[in-house]
C-alpha cells in the first residue's frame, strides 16, 4: 500500500513442505487489502499472480523468499521466521533486493 501504515493485519500460513501458501488481509491508510502467494520451498521457480517469479528456500529456520518482477528488475526479498514457541511469525522485507534494514515485524 505504498508505505502507508498498516492498522490491521491478519495472516494465514499453510505449509506442507514443500508447498507453502501465505495470505494476508488488512487495512492500510483506511483501505482494505488482501494478498496471497503460493510457492514451494525447494527453490524451484513459480509464477505469482502479478507475473513475477517466486523462489524460496530455507536457511536454517528462516524462509528466504525472492520475488523477481516480470520486467526483470530487482527482486523483493522477504524473510519469515517463527518465535521459539511457534506463536509469532516475524517478517523482514526489502523491496529492492538489499538486506532488510528495518527490524522484524511480527504478524
């Protein structure tokens, strides 16, 4: 949502290795949004709904997700990890392929 503050967010994760589905619904800047992405965690490329290429793999207990846009521009990088008790999902995000600079956001 263009960097607008997210005021509501609910995330669903379905994982049956290697299949992974990630869906979020929320509100940002007063507008409702919904996003869903499905891929595999074995680093095999797949297409996402907007035509980008998704690749994902595990680095220890962190899931590294790379989405390259259809125009071949810089990949968006996400890192998902769980708290030790498995009740909180942390999401680090970089829109330009660089190392995420912001602290983890919990979902």
